C-alpha cells in the first residue's frame, strides 16, 4: 500500500465546517489528481520524420509543380505546427516537473514531523454538481468520525502526548486522515485519526485512537450515480409507482409461507412481481412507492422495470399507479442507510445542485420496526404531521411533524413528539428540534428521521410529481 507523509497542517476541503458537538450520547437513548504528462520525444520526432518522408515523396513525383509546391508548403506548415506543439508539450512537462518537485519538497518537509499517513480523507462533490445551500443549520464535514466511545484528543498520535480536547460518545468530529502512531498492544493497532475542529473561532487539529471511532462520509458520488440512474428512466417516459398503502389494493400472497422475500422486502404494503403474467409463477415483493418503468400490458398484468431492481416483472394492474406518479424528475432526496446521512438535490438551470445535506436516522429491525428499504421511491404525499401508535397497540402515542411519505408507512419527518396524557386527554407538548441519535445508528420504525427544521424545509420544498426519494447504502 502506498503511504504518504504529511504534517500537522490539516487537509482541508471546501468548505471547512465547524464540528457538530451534540451533548453526551442520548441521555434518554431516544426512546485530480491528474497524471502529469510524460515527455516522449521519440513519438514527436517519429511524427516529424513521417512528414519529412512525405515531402521527399512529393519531390520525386511527376505531379504538377503548383500542386507539388502546395503539398510541400502544407507539409512544412505541419512541421512548424508540430514544433509548436512540441514546445507547448515540453512546457507542460516542465510545469508538471516543477509541481512534482514542489510536492516532493513538501513531502520532505512533512517527513520531518514523523507522521506516516495511511489514508487522507478529502471527499468532494462530483465536479458537475454545484452547491447552493438553501438549508445549512447543522454544517458538518464531508468526512467525519462517529465516536463509539468518549476520547481525549491528543496533540500527537501517542498516549504520552498532551490532551488538547475531548469528544464524547456518539458525537461527531471532522476527519482529516488516518495516521500511523503509537502502537497500543491492547488493541493490536497503531492506527490513529487526525481530526480538526473550531474552538473560539480557531481551527485546531489533534489525534484520536482509531478503535474509539467509526469513519463516515457523504457518498456524493453514489448519490450522483443514483440520480443519473433514475434520470435515464424518467427521460424515456412518465414513470409509474407501486401503490398498496395499508394494503388497500390487497395483500399479496406469502412466499413459501414466509412474509419476507429473499431480498428482505416484506409482504405487507407491497405488490407481487411475477416472472410471468400468471399468479402461479415465481415472484418477489416490490414495496409500495417503488418507481417503475411501464413496458407493456397483458391479461390484467403490467410488465414493469422496477428502478433499482434487477430484471423485469409482471405486476397486477391494480398495484400500478400511472396517474399520480413522477411526471417530471426535478428533485431528489438521497438517504444513505450505511452512513446515516443524506443529500438533497434540485435540478437548477440544467444542473443537479446540492441544496442541503446532513444527518439522518433510518429504520432498524425489531418486533415493531423495519429496516428502511433500499430503492427508488415516489414522494407520494405530504402531511403536516402523522400520528403513530404505541408499539404493539392501536393507541395513538404521538406524532411526527413535517412528513413526506415514500413507501408504505415510511416517511421522512422531523423529531417524533410523544403526547402527554392529562385527565384522559392528549396534550401536545410542542415540537422538538433535536435528537442525539440522529445520524448515529438506525433507531426508527422504518421512517427517516431528520432534525425538525430540516424536515420542515424538505416538507415545504417537495413537489409531489417532481420529487423522488432514493435510499442507498
């Protein structure tokens, strides 16, 4: 593996954001580089030689003198142009060599600090995606650590080094690089993380032992690829989506007596996607809200390509909504289930633009909860708030504000609010903005939790018929 030596100066990305520092973890547990050009004079001279040979051949020909002179002049012009190209090429090489020399000088200077970098972190947006943030209440670095345990931040990657800061369990801090430092026998590792944060408006940098934290990123490249995938289908025609909210169009059959298919999709609020237009053929579940390309119709079935799923399937017509679907794809919310964060994009002046990004929390597997399904979904409807039941009952326990439904009972929404009960009546204690668990580990019943202010922004920004919600990993 290639290692690079760097100094204490933090690798910066644009923009550099302040370290988000929630209080101690869940007190209530939330119940181009481009390659330098290489000189290749042999190729240049070989090309010049071929042109000279061409001139010699013209000299020996019996063609008209005027034509001969014209050909000679053209060939000589080619040589002049080749010489100019060669000079320009050599200038590029000299410039590249100067850059390499400067880099080597920097490396020599950095080596003196004795820091051996295993990996530098500098996530950037794809070049063709501009940034125009319309919501930026909780700025965070594109690369960051999620702390698994509280830790001291040390001046150098060693337990003998001075403590210059502290970070608590499940807090997040901007990540610069992974460094080889002191070997700790207890962990059988010499890996440390270089981090940075602002303190009294001063950018500071220090080191945290790697076993105490987990690396997280914003997977902007994957997000861009997901947008491109959906855009390639939406450009063909208007898309449809699976419609079976609360099993209103009928619950599909079980698969071998089971209510989950081999892909982890659940039976409830899904449609059966058959291999043939026949209910006796093999099938899988396609979740409510899944975006579809309609291919053909036959005998009460619609052949579809479910965006994000391999293969083509036959779905009973009653589950395929072609009337209220994605008519124009202009907005996308992309949720990263792996890293518990998300990006919000809008098509502005022909370019997909990042207008918001931040932390989110997806669903976990449990007796009354489900993992948020991967896929491409329709933003189906908006609610100022939706009510939810107490686990295992039909008793209304609270509500989630600023909700956008995308699959079954799955919504993007703000921080849930639990009603207070006084004299048998439900009392709204008021909305909450913040949960310590947001952006840490899956905690919800299937929904995607946001800080309430971000959910409010998304709720007002989403246009039904123009917005897709994509869950990646």
